[in-house]
């Protein structure tokens, strides 16, 4: 049996492997519009533990958890839909559909109305990417929530006073989702490496 230092070193190595499989940057998401089948393939390739189907995505649209596709277009799924579905994919293992809808409503109000968004989906995706990077970098550090960075983001986006608290709550929840996702992924890797071998 390995000593505890060796085991912790192995866990740190697993954390490094997991941290290399990070969120696709906003700039690297497809620019062109997609068919629903392409969206499903993208999500199922990116999130191995999730099994998306047409019905699942269509139910998220019907329940206004994500935006409707563009009317009349065969390729009605845009980069916006991918952003929404990728964020949702990180939230799914942690929150119920209704809870996800409430978290999105904090920053975006009505799902199918871009004019009432407090921040853009692009900004939300990019801040989640930063939060996730920080969570991966601090896998074994319980204090990985950088309150200063979140306050800086809230103050730097010239938000109305009434909206500051909503965005702060949104960012804190997204930070916790990023941490939960990182911890869940590491736990699965540890189980695969140590328990499945026996």
C-alpha cells in the first residue's frame, strides 16, 4: 500500500489531468448555425457522462430553460444555444431543471427576450470559464471562491444598483457550480483509478 503522501501526489496528478479538460473557450465555440442533431453530437462528445437527446433539448426549450431556435431556419441553433447548453450541462448534475431556470433568470430575466438581459451570455460564459479555471487550479483548496474577482466583475460592468445583487448571486451560484463540477469530476477519476482497480 502506498503511503499517504504518495496517494495525495497521485490525486494531485489526477486533478492536473482533469484540469486539462477545461471548458471550450467562447472564441472556440462554432460560429456557424447548427442543426439540432449537431448540437446533440457536440454535447454528447463534450460531456461523456451526459446523454442528450432531441427530446431533452426540446424540453429545455419548451420549459424556457434555454432560448427557442431561430424560427424557420433548419440550422436554427446558434452559438447562444451552445453557450446556454454548455452552462446548463455543468449545472445539470447539481441543480434541478427548475433551479437552473431560476439561476438563469437572475442574469437573463425572460429566456426568449435578449433585451432584458442584465449581462450577455458571452460575458456569463467567459466568467464561468474563469471561475472554472480557478476551481481546477485550486482543486484541493476549499477557499477557491475569489470574492474579490466577483466584486470586481460586478463593479466593472456598470450595473444598475438593483441588478448588482442579482448578478452577484448569479456569479456566486455559478462559482459553486464550477467547484461542484470540478470536485465531481475528480471524485469520479479517483473512483475509476483506485476503486475500480480492486
